[in-house]
């Protein structure tokens, strides 16, 4: 269990990140990244605190963070959820790719390592050893598993240029060389390792792209191009409380002939195993379980903001406002309830690993895009023009020439001007800022395009039960005799 300061110190290396046309010299001191780095450091301090109860004894007798747990029982799933919830509450659910996300994938890979063994014993050993390395050193692994948007109508090998998407460029005696690019490296700029693979369907001929490996963030030739920062150049955390602390950054990742030693290669030129690593292991289910724990916390936070706005404006007594608040409560309860149902009705696989029940897990995953959008719409309605009438920054509250006006005119019956402005600036950071817009887009495409996401629900509902119910009823009566 490492501390927050140990995490920060680990980032002081030669990682190559570009933003605003310049290479970042020290990510720990750059204003685009200091907010999220300090936030992740706080998460590590939470888990390192014995009172948080976030550690467990591993299969090897070591002490590790519960985010790396391979769940073997319903009780393990519960303990894992409670640990992940502590981190989700610390970020109000607004950090989607915190270390616990890819930790779920790695734990699942190790728990079903026979899938990787189909490519050879060495690959099974590699994934198990890497999992243990990450687990026992409490590392932060992010991932890139989506090829760049060049021409989705073509397979990777059909593109005009071969090394646009990430692919094997050269095979050496002691490893492989990777060339190309990959999106969407959320949190990659502030992580320790990058897990690289492809979750999009590959086709015959794509074998050079059918790979899975890990690479340290300071590997020579690995380059990150970060999107514009939503934290940089903000006047204060008071004005942009979410943007300044939880902007985890997204990066386009370029592999400029990056060498990967064999020990960090898990799948090599095998299309079937690349898909199997996500769907024949518990990885996709446990990764989405972490996401739903976070999502439930995020919704709880957002509807809490909505309720406080209604109370502050005195509109919570209006039936039409209570209707909107009731709708928010219903949505949040459904998400939380389905998450708990997937845990309670968990499934045991042949490897002794427990995963959430996919019927309930993917039921919410299939609605995530519309759920978040509808919640944001209601928050907009309840906030009204209040999010637009506040002062430009906190400075108007402390400037002697403006403070009196702000104090007199921007207030509520049950809150002073500072409290009201603070709440409405928080609401704006959810619904109106660049950060807020990014999160709406993020939740809409969290698991891919809508047809992909709803396909998970379709395949995992268990339609045979519904059809059997209909068939039994149809069999209970027949065509009348003449």
C-alpha cells in the first residue's frame, strides 16, 4: 500500500506528454495535471489508512488494496464494492478511470489465466506475473483499447497505411516493437503503466493488431497528446470545483517504435484470444461493476445538488418540482438497486471466480447514455437562470468595491451569497462547463456506440425465461372447435 506522496514521486520520470504545443517537463508541476494528481494521491492516502479497511490478504499472503481482489464469493464482491465506493465518494463519482478500473480487468485476467494460455504457457505466466507486480506495488494502470477513428467501415489491415492503428512492427528475440496509435487514454498521463489491446471486433487479416501488452509510461517512443485541459487557467476551485480537481485528462497515444519485452506481452497476433480476454474472463463484467459503483455515486451526488438548489430557491414545496426530484430519486434508486441485485445474484464460474449477474449489470449499462442525459436535463430545469446570474469569479465576493452588491442581491432566504454562489457554480460545472460537457459525452459512449451497449443487455438478459413464459401461456389454450 503506497501513500499519496509515493504515488506523486513515481510520476517524476521521463514520460512524454504534449499539451498546448509543448512537451510537459514535469507532469506533477503542470497546471493541467496537478489537480487530478493531487486527487489520486488522496485516494492512495485513503486506502493506505488502516481505518479505511481497504486492504486484504492476497492468495500469496501479501497485503494489497481490495481493488485488486479476485472475488471468490458474494462477500468478496461486497467488500470490493465498499472499498471502491470509498474512492468514488472521494471523487463524487467524477473520476471514471481511477486505478480501481483497470485493476478489475487485471484481476479478472489473472483469475482466468487459462484464456491467455491458449496462446502459450508463457503468456499465461506473463499476465499473472504482471498482475502480481501491479497488485503488490499498488500501481496505477490505465488503458487504451480503442483504435483511432480513421475509417470505421474498414478493418485495420484495410486502411491505406498499415501503422495507423497500433500494431506489431517488428519481432525481436527479446520482445516486439509497436508502431501506430490508439485512443482513448483517459488518465494515462498520470498513471504508472498503460495496458494496450483492442476491444473493438477484429477481422481475419488483422492479426498484427491482435495484441495485448503493458508498457511503462516513460518507455522510449511512447508519446501522449493530451486534449485541452479543463483544469488549467481556472481562477479557483471555488469557481470550478470539479474541473480543477477531477479533470483526469484524455490522451491520444502514439507508439513510435516502442519496444515491449516478452514478459509484458500477454496476447500475440491472436484475434480470438484478444476478444476472449474481455468476454470469456470476468474482465468486462468486473470492469463495468466498478463503473456502476462509480455511476451510482455520481448520480447520488448530482441529485443531491438538485435537491439543495430546490431547497435554496424555496421551490421544493411546489408539486411540479417535487415531481422532478421524485423522478431523479427513482432513476438513482434503479441504478443502485440493479448494482446491488447483480451482486446478490452473482455467478460462480468454473475457475472459482465470482462475477456480478450480467442480467442486472448490463441492464443499467444499456441505459447509461439516456439516464445521465435525462438527469442533467432535470438539473438544468431546476437550476434555471441561477447558474448564469452569478459573478464571474470569487474575486467579486472579496473586492471591497463589489462585495456589498453581491452580498445584498445574490442570496437566498436560507443561504448567504457565498453559499448560494458556491452551490450554483458547482451546478454549472456539472451542466455547463467544458468539464460538464465532457462528462455527458463520456457517459453517453462509456461502453461504445448505443447499439453495442444495448447489445450487451440483449445478450445477457436471459430471454429464454420470457419466451418460455409466453409459450406456456400460449399452450394453455387452443383454437376452438367449430
